[in-house]
């Protein structure tokens, strides 16, 4: 294929003949091979270039072996997305394989190996890398195009025919964007599903090792860390699947009485409210046009956060209020919890964005991103105001014109 390949693979081995052998097996492929004769050389290359689809790395190398190199690679945030396949002539036991997986390995290939095995494994990861990058690029382009088209429509300085043409193009772009989002959701589901199997094996082997005679306390401590990490990974995968499922419910819209909905949410938190001696102050809320199941998830997440991120020295207080602007119904949910720096008032709605460590507050930072996603589907908005140690207030906006018209039908 003409031109410079746009996908790179880093091959690390201290023997030149092994590098040449792998290069010969993977020649005439649509990616570029970058070679390194040591772990240090590989790190130097990675510090200058982050966009590798895959790393093929020998385990037994002088000075710094493959496992040590992998550990140093994954200490850097920008490099953690690169999968590593270890290539070795040594048959590892369970402990060594566990160590490899803990360091970040996605697979092991044992020498001598069949060339087609290597080609097949490399093809899987390069194709995943290519598809993911293509989808992200297309989504950015379409989002930018939609924003430009909407801005032109809002200016109202173009003719009626032009407006109709732009609306038609916008509808087509939305359909295309919906298709891309569905592809991304499917990708997230498949990727998460495929991660479940090695995770189950890690957990299974860890449980089995705990029953082996002669296990020292140090060994048990290491196994405990492995099992703790696998539990965190399972939570991450479950959250990823949950996030990908909160889409495409626009056809299920109907009038939703927020008063009834809030009562149901409060009842679900009855035990937690009693345990923390928490109070919830409700007011009369509007009837809005939307999906009741999704909107219930919004309030469930907000009340759940209000009960989670609390100051130990005071009892949780949650207060709901309702107001109206010319264009929106606005419902606010305020608490007296730990709050956060207002500089993060937009960042907190990003998926997997956390302001606290996992050990401080369990979770992967996905609840608020789900709230934003749901409000976006309702043509609404969610905002946050807060200060450290002074609680937080979240504002939910529903478009009044559409809500009122639909409810009166």
C-alpha cells in the first residue's frame, strides 16, 4: 500500500536476529514496526511517541527485563492505553503469569511460535486501534459540523429554503452520529465482555492459590492486592457497560410527574437515610415530557451522591427546589456535603472523572456523566455549583415550551 503506514507497533528484544525474524513475519502489513534492543531504549522511544497500537516485548532481557519495562511503561498515564504482548521462550508458571498480567500484559506468546499465530494476534489489536481512532475522528467531525449548522440556523439571517436544507442536513448528520454512537456502544460492550474472561481467570486462580499449603502471609497479602485490583476492574467494566446502555430512549417519552418519581427514589433510599439520620426536603415539582425510567436514574444518582459525599461531623440534608425561567423548568438538588472546587464544575460530568481516590469514596466517577447524558437526550441541561466543605447544588433544566405543549396534548 502506498504512503507511510499510520499504525505503529513497538517490538522490543535484546537480540537483533529476533527483531529481524518478527519483522520478516509481519512484513507487507499496513503498519510500521519500530524496533528497540532493550527496555531502556523502548522507554526512550515511548517518551517521544505515544501513539502505538501494540507492544511486542521479550521477557528475558539483560539489565531490565520485560516485566520491569512494562511496569515503568504503565506508570505513565499517556502510555497505559497501549496493550503489551509478551514473547518468551520460557514456560511460565501461574505466579509469573499473574505477575505479567498485573504489570499490564494482555497475552503471552511462547517461542517457538507459528507465524500465523503472531500475525493473527497483531491483526486483532491493530484493527481495534484503527476502528476506535476512526470512530473518534468521525464523531468529532460530525459534532463540529452539527455545531456549525445549528449556529447558522440560530442566526435566522438565511432564507426559508436555506433553513429547510440545513435542517435536512442536520437530520442526516444526527442519524449518522446516532449510528456512530451505536457503534461506539457496541464496541464498549464487546470490549468489556471480552475483558470479563481473563478477569474471571485471575480471580479463580487467586482463590485457588489461597488454598495452597505453605502460603505465607506475604503471599496472601500479594494475592489480596491482586483480588482487590480485579474487583476494581470488574466495577469499571460494569460501569462501562452501564454507561453504554443509557442511550436511544427518545421514543419512550411521555408526561412524567416528578413528584411521584421523587417519592419512589426517596423510598429506595429509606434505609440509607435512616442509617445516616439524613433528611430530604421536597417541594411541588412540575410534570415534564421525558422518559420516566431515565429521569428516575438522574435523581437516584444525585441523591446517592448526596448521601455518599458527606461530612462526618454533620447529618446529611438534601433540599429540592423548583423555579421557572422564560424557557425552562428548573429543579435544584442541594446538599450539605463535602462539596468540591468550583473549577471542576464542568469536569465532573466527564465519564470516569473522579475528584477523590477509590479508597476515599468507592466508585469510578460515572454517575454524573450518566445524568448529563440523560439530560442531553431530553434536550435539557445539568449544571453544578459548589465550594469545598459547603455542599453542592445541581440544577436540572427542561425546555418549557416543548414540555408544556406535549403534556397538554
